[in-house]
C-alpha cells in the first residue's frame, strides 16, 4: 500500500490571529488536493481562529508544541486536551529550535510523544543533525539515537500512525537544502531504524517528511524519493507558493 503524502507548514512565531485567518483564506484554494494530507501547524494563539477558518476545507490544524502533563502549575504551557478540545489533530514535537532555545531533550520529546498518542494527537517527531555532526560523519548515529529515545514505550500500532520529520539543522531557514540523495539516505536510515525497533510492517507504514528550505522548485524531486513522504515546510508555508509545494506533481 502506498503511503499517503503529508505536507505540513510550520508557521513558527509568525502571524497574529487576524493575519492567520487572512493567510488561510488565501491558501485554502491553493492547497486543495485529494492526493495528500495538508496540515498547518500554527502558534497557540492562532489555533482557535485557524480551526474555524479551515472548516469545509482539506486543511487540518496542528500545534507547534505541547506539554507532557495533563494540567497543573506549568505557567505558559499547553495541555494535550486543550489542543484536542480546540480541534487540533497534529503536534510538532522536538523541533530543533525547541531543542536549541528551550532546552528540549530526547527524553522530554519521548514524554510528549507518549502523551500525544494517549490523547489521539498525531505527533510530528523532529530529528536532525548540525553541520558539525554531518562533517564529523555521525549523522546516522545521531539520528538513530534521537529516534530510538523518541519511540521508547511507543507501541507498534501507535508508531504506524506517527510522522517523523527529518530536518538537517544546517538547512533550516538557511536557503541550503540537503541534496535529494542526502535527504533520501537519512530518511531510508530512519525507516530502517523503525524496522529494527518494531518490524517491517511498521517501518513501511510510518510517514517520514523532509524539512529544511523546501520550496516549489525542490519539492517534486524530494517527494518522489522512495522514503520521503512529504515535507515539513517553514518559510515557504507562509506564502502562496505553499500551494505549489502541496500540488507538487
């Protein structure tokens, strides 16, 4: 069975609530497709107006982060049932920016992944290496470690529904894109790692995105690779060009 492509926009810290609605209304007709899942991962304050704005379209709304406790004295954090109650279906977990600026670790990523599954939210689990790590030749080792810890105590049935986003840190927002060969090599290694943790069926089912300066020009070749099942798109997700990435064929 062919895996369905999933193309998600990561808005990062952009767009006020009113700007979010305006952008969604611009993008709705441009991202209409029956061939892929389309997700907009938006800042927390934009979630409720965004869910309202996408009604009747093929777009799902995702969050950019989530805490791993149900409720409590965690000022500034957002609980999973707050997301589900608002209509959120996906959550980005462990983005390199969260790891770099907000002290996220493989262990906190794992806690968030388990909590997302518990609440029926599909996690988009991010992994990736720095330029130094790539130059040192430890890319695959590093990413295998990220994946193995992220999936600790996750069942095979849960894992099959997860999304993994491979984003080489050196390609995020830099305009540099990994070559198609580099992207495919790492995504294939991630799939092999999932196969080792679980089995071939789980590895075949899981969807793996590439992220890192994806644009309308690079998307068709990247998404044609056997182990790349779509993209996690940053800057280009805030522009009409996102429509071309979604309808890449």
